[in-house]
């Protein structure tokens, strides 16, 4: 699965960017890619703005996805990967990036060097929010990206992957509307692949979230992904998806139901049960799961984790309903056309 030190020459890197109605964000993304590589593919998922024309003007190879087939990020990445390896067959490494991200200067060089020098299959780094102070929801995204460095079990949408390893597992699962990256990493790991997160700036992301409804919708998508992961790869990553499902059921359904029922039977017990919610927020926040942020921000993050169990459960129920009826969910999008 991996070449490691066996690489005898500096491998060529290609970039696959995906997007839909990203506007100026896409231009910044492609310009940042062009700074470090000359093999760039942009995959467009039915944009109604000038994304396609702008990408061509920058010099990117453009793939227009068939609008008669449901869009997914996985499908877009596979289409871009196929075009990249067809037009530039000498490319050995592919950097995937979302169209609302800017690749940081120096990332491609640092990641390529680490991938060549080590026995790694996937490299990812630090993704940060471009405007974390613009809204509380952007800040929560910035904190979400602040994950531990070192060997890990999964990457996100922005990552550098060996071409031969990706081909060996058949690329991304195109029917997944979310969570396609960790699902891919499970299959890569089954083939001996290893994933490394560097302590290096990788991309700047623009969540552009200003409303609670956007945050809620994004959390629904995360819940849907967790439920699907539990079905596809039960027990993977030390049973993380099973833990996510149990946690959502407890905090968003079982505990609230117990609070309501006991309120009619024995009110003091209801108050005691209700106290578990702020206590859980304090427990998470004081543990400071994101040590690079202040205690205030960690308490905010903890509150979002607990409150977010409700939209997570909504997404899980949506997945379960689709599985029972045979009607798969369509994309769950929290971000519309940029303002």
C-alpha cells in the first residue's frame, strides 16, 4: 500500500478541488493550488455562478458532473481523481481540497516530503477557519478542526493521498452523502495504510456560518454520517460510531424523556436529572478538549457538543428511515450561495 523510503524521485503532486457555487472562495482555492502544482482538476457540482468559467480561466482542467445523478462529495472526488490520472498519468500523489478552502503556502512541499520519507498512505495537517471571530458558529468550526497531531485513524476532506493506494481500494464510496473520508480510511487501513496528521498549516476554510439553523443542519449531517458508519463498518476505530449513536440517544432522547416523566411523578428527581445537562457541559469544558483555546471557548464548545446531540439524533433517524424505506438521503447542505 505504501512506498515509504522506496520512492527514488520526488513524486509529482496533482490537486483535485471540488465545489458548488463557491464564488470568490473557489478562485482563492485554485490560485493557492496553482502556486505549488501545475496538475489541477476542478469538479463542479451544478454551480449556477461563474465557477466553471473562472476555473478554466485559471488553467484548471474542469469536470462538469452529470446533474441527473445525485451529487455527493465522494462522487465529485472520484470524478476528479479519474480525470487527474488520465490527463497526468505520472502524478503519484493527489491533494484533495474543498472549494471553500485555501491551501497554505508550503503545505504541499511539507506533506510530500513527509509522505516520501515515512511509511504513510495519507497526510493531513492543520485546517483553520478564515474568520473564526465573525460568528460563534465559525469559532466552533475552528475548534472542531483543532485535533491532535500524529498517527490517526481518519482524515478530513483536505488530504494528500498516494494515487496507487486510492486506486487499490476503488476510491471513495460515491453513495455516501457525508463521512466519506473516514469510511475511505477504514478501507485503506484494512490494506495496511497509515494516516498521519502533521502539526503544519494545511488549509484555511471558510465555513460562512451565521445562523443557528446552519449549525443545526451541519450537525444533522454529522449524525447521519455516524449512523451510516455504524452500519458499514461496525466496531471500526474502537467502536467510535457506536459510541456516537448511543450518546445521541441518551442525551437527546432518553434523558429528556426521563426528565419529563419524573416531573409528573416526583419533581425533585426531575430537577436532579435535568442538572446532568449543565454538569456534563462543565465536565467537558473544564477538561478543555481543545487546549489551544480559552476556557470560555472550551465551555462554549462543550455546550455545542451536548446540545448538538439533538440534531445528531435527527440525522441518525433520517438515515435509519432511509434504510428502512430504501430511499437514500440526498445532500444535507448547510451553506448556500455566498452572500
